[in-house]
């Protein structure tokens, strides 16, 4: 690398000096964690907390209710401190090896476990950001042994010997502060998203009657009539589709979106059919707004509302409510019941859902107006969740792009 190349593409004003190469050991001290035996473990909240891989979530440090605690007499390493970087050094899942987060908010005496590393450095925010760049990903590709059932291990000596480009301390602080603030905003949106998901789950439980009951725990004002037990097949028309023969090229590449089970919540499809493909197969057209239910495959039990007019295959059941019934309400109920339906009919991943099974599902049904209010409520909630999810994705993409451009 030439001297001219030793500067990042994007830089804060006032910094012009070239970056210099240093070994990781020049900027951070690595230390292995505590090895302990089952007899050292004590009740939660007593003794010394032991940090593990589970304390790192999406590059964020979290304290958990299920953290392990050991008796203090078993501790023979320095205590962990806020501002140090926790790194997963070994894990049964190789892809988790190398994940890291800056420790913060410790309460009480704490150490890191034997499968973890601690990196102590003067500029933890800078080093944490540096470990999100292509340099660190490249190191993990060659510096982590394991796979094929073996526990993945990070070579800490190799990491210490790795050479990295770093700027002056002042520029390190500026970069570290910037990414720390960006992480803060990402965390805020993550928490908002998580709260909405939990809120939706709670409302799905409380806004539909429990088994054997005819009214829900929580209800919108103005509704007092009991709900009536019906079968899904009594209030909907339903059908599945099919897949055109893949050996006929003339069946594909047309203008008809071909909706598959993984795409029931999307407004885009990977495949398109021709009129010939539609006519010479069991694929069937669904209108926008139709309830789509995934019958089998990895998405079994998933529910969507068709965002586009298109054709469906045999893994999808289309449900069109009869007049007086609301599709958003039916979709919300099916989402609420997903776990129960899958557990009942797909035990251990075996078996299949079918149109006949789904049509026989029994549920409590209110009057149309109440259906519409409930369906609209959950639709609005889904839109909010999607909005926060997209904001999260945008912030993460911005961070990824800047990590590539603000480091050498």
C-alpha cells in the first residue's frame, strides 16, 4: 500500500496525516477468560457474574437474567470492566466466533468465561468499529479454526500479530465517538422495534377470546355482543395453485407474478409466468388483498395479505372471506394461532398442512364492524413494525457503508 493510499475515502475535517500500520497488540491487550467447574456455580445474583457469548447481541452488550454466577474463590483472573471489549473466542457455531461488543453497565463483580476474550484498549469505540470492517472479516475467515462439527476457535495470538492501519489518537476518538453515537441510534430503534413486537404478541393474546370463552379480555369500546364459534371453511372460499413444468421455457418469463410461499408478504416475486404457463398448469390467480396461507415448507403457517395480483403455487392456500367478513381480521387470527397449528399438525417438522385441515379450524368470530376495527388495528401495528424494521435496516446499511469508507 502506498503512502497516498493510507487514508480513508471519508474523513472528518481537520485530519490530514496518513494512517500508520500497527499490530493489534500495540493498541490492545488480549486476555483469556475464566475456566470453572460446575461445582463453582452459585445461585443467580450471588458471587461473580461470568460473561459469555450470549451477552453479545447484534454487536451490543447485554446483561441477561440467565447469566451464570460463580463463587468468588474460583476466580483467578482480573475482573472485567466497563469500556473493555468482549469477544467470542470459541463457540460450537463457527459463525458466532469473533463477535464483539463494548462492555457497559456492569453491576457487581464480573469476569469473562473461558470461551471469551477481553480486549483492553485506550480507544474501545474505535477498536469496536474497526472490528466491523472488512479487515476483521477477512481475519476471521482465516483466523478461526473449526467447522464440520468441531468447535470454532479464534487464534488470539494470530489476532495480536495482525497489522491494522490506525490514525492519530484524536482521529481515533472522533471516529469512535461517531460510530458509538450511530450504534446508540440503532439500539434505540431496535428497542422500539422489539417493544412493538412484544406489544403485538400481547394484543393478539388479549384481543381474541381464550378457548371456551366468547368475549376477549381487551375490547374496543361500543362492542358487547358475544363472539360466535365458526369454522374457517364456513366463512371463506379457498383454493391452492400449482407449478408449471420447469422444462418448458415458454411457461416462464412472462408478465404474471408467480407468488411462492416465501413471498406471501412481499410486493415482488422472483419468477414470472406467461399466459401459456398459467393455462397449462394448476397455478391460479389471486387478487390483491387475498389472505395467503403457507401450507408447507420452511414457511409453514405463515400468513400474508397479497400485495399484488399474481399466480400462486401448490404450497399456498388462498382464502377469500365471504361478504361480511374481514380479511385483515382473519389474517390476524391465523397469525395468533400459528404456533398452535404448527405444533398440532407439523410435530417435529413432520406432516403437512392442507386446505382441508385449515378449513376445519374452529375460531370465535365477532360481528363485521368489530372484525374491521380489530383487523385495522393489527394492520396499523404491522405497518409500524415494518417501518421500524426498515429504519433499522437503513441505519445498519449506512453503518456498513461508512465502515468501509472511514477506515483504510
